[in-house]
């Protein structure tokens, strides 16, 4: 299985249609992995409390913000998600000169969740992630087996007014601020000489390793990347294709633009094979703080044959049971050492229904085409319905408190008619 992973996108005014930020990500993971969509409310914690992440336990924050996450069902962190302050984060696997085969620590996916739980702005999320990186490090298997699939991480982070690209190599990192236009990332370093924040020893360490002679402009991507990029050569083409697709809609990028990009198979962005797109996310965030953000998630593989369903942060949201996988607690093979001795069934209710329908779509051409048409019609109805909230706000939160779960039920009703 050749390691592949993810494409993440953000567009800010004036690239978007209206005063909105549009964020999107495909999570490309092993084809047999289940991705769930889960919600955690805001919470206060006492002094000295800790939180158990995927592999290690760390000190808990005094307060965590409400988050909605799309994550591989076996781990604590997330591939992508958003918080109640409309901060969105997605991560990418990157490889460079620094060795990624290190002891268990925080996964990049743990850092995504921690950044969302603890940061009210995109810039603050950069600080949270880099502070945790310095204290605990990053490392551990990123797949639910003992194959030792490890990597460093890059992050694309956005809020209502700006975006940040954060790229790491071990404990070292560089960050670039994006104020307008669009940006996309794949599995390669992309920060060159525009560095707005950095590890205090970033350049000194590079000199000590003879990667940089200290003369001339310092390009993070050139200095910290592999001399050869064979392992990540596919990401370069996906990055270029993604940039081209964004440019085609520059000035009027919308949620529909982003879903179309995430569904694009010719570019490789919608990935097929042993590594495939197992979950997708699109967020639309008005720059006006009085208006809600709309966060769309599939919770199922292959966005071309999935429905993007809306979520809005309001009070009293309950756990999203139809997209929540079974929990095995401390008996989970991920928690026991040696880890990954077996794989339990992690399929959530929506995944099970979608799996059956996907088989029908693949095996019967005309019937499959009709099913996809009905799925797309439901999605379009939901997006049209969300437009009124994007324009006028949410006056009655009771109307949207079960928005995502109700949308999943409507999706399963479409499947029952198949």
C-alpha cells in the first residue's frame, strides 16, 4: 500500500462569492477505515485534570470549546473539524529530512482536535499546536495496525478573517499567514520564504545539520524537504490540480465549488484504491460574526457518491449517534499493548446503510445513476435551506439543534427507497 493522504483548501474574500470564508478537505485514508462525525460540547475542567489522547495523556485545559470532528473511528483526535468560534483545521501528512519514526507522542490528528478545543482564532490555534508540539512532540503509528506508518504534519487553519498554514518537521515548524485569496495544501512542504512565525531555533538547527549555509533567503520548504521527493511525488500533481481548480472559480468560490473540487477524480483529489477518500468536509464561514458558520460532512467514503450534510453550532446539541462508531473503552485493541492485535467492527449506522447502497451503485448502472441523482437532490435542497441562515442568522436554535442528525435520517430514507 503506497502511503497517500489528503488535500485541504481554503478561500477567503475576494476569491469567494460574498463575504465568506470557504474551507474544504478530503481525508484520504486506508480503504477499510471507518470515518465518524462526532460532536463534543464545551466543558470546564478542574486544576490538575488530564486528557487521554490516542497514545499519551497530557494536561487538560481549564476550558474546551465545543467541536464537531470528522475522524478515523479508532483514534482520539481528528482529520478535520471546526469549533464554536468557527475555527476550522485540517492536517496533512508530510515527510522531510527529519526522521518521522519516533516514539509514541501526540499524533497530528490529536493536535487538530486540541487546536480546535483550545483556540478561539486561527492564530491562537497555531500557538496552541506549536506549544503542545514543543512539550509533548509528535509520533506514533497513524494507521490502525503495527506497520509503523508515521509522518510529520502540516495544518491549514482558518477563522472568520484569515488563514494560517503551519508546517512541522519533528519539533521544528514554520507558519505563514494568509489574509486573502485562496490556498491549498497536499503532502509536501509549501512554505518558502514568507514565514510569519517560526520555531526559535528553526534556522540554527538547519545550519547545524548542514541543510542551510546561513546565506541568502531561507526557504523552509527547500531546507526541510527531502532532496528527492519520490515518496510524495503524487502530492505535487494533486496540489497543482487543486490550485488550478480553485483558480477557475476565483472570485466566486462557494460551497458548491468546494464540493465539486473534492469530488474530482481526474485530479486524484477524490482518491480511489487502497488509500481512498474516506471522509470529506466543507465549511462556509461568513466574515460577519453575527452569522453562523455552516459545516458540511459526509461521514462516508467517496464524496462523489456521498451527501454533504449540514451542521450548525447551537446550544444543547446531542451526540451525533447515526455517525458515531461503537466504543470499546479500555478493551479497544488501540489501548492495549502490544497495540493493534486485531480490528473490531467500527461501522456506524450511516456507514452500514451507505455500504449497501454503494454496492448497488457500483453493480447496476441505471439504478445507480438514479440513486446518485436523488442523493444530489437532497444535498442541493439542504444547501439552499442553509443559505437563509447564512444571510439572516438563526433566530430559533431549536430548528437546527438536530440539523445534522435529521439530515442523516433523510439520507437513510433516500437509501431505503433504493
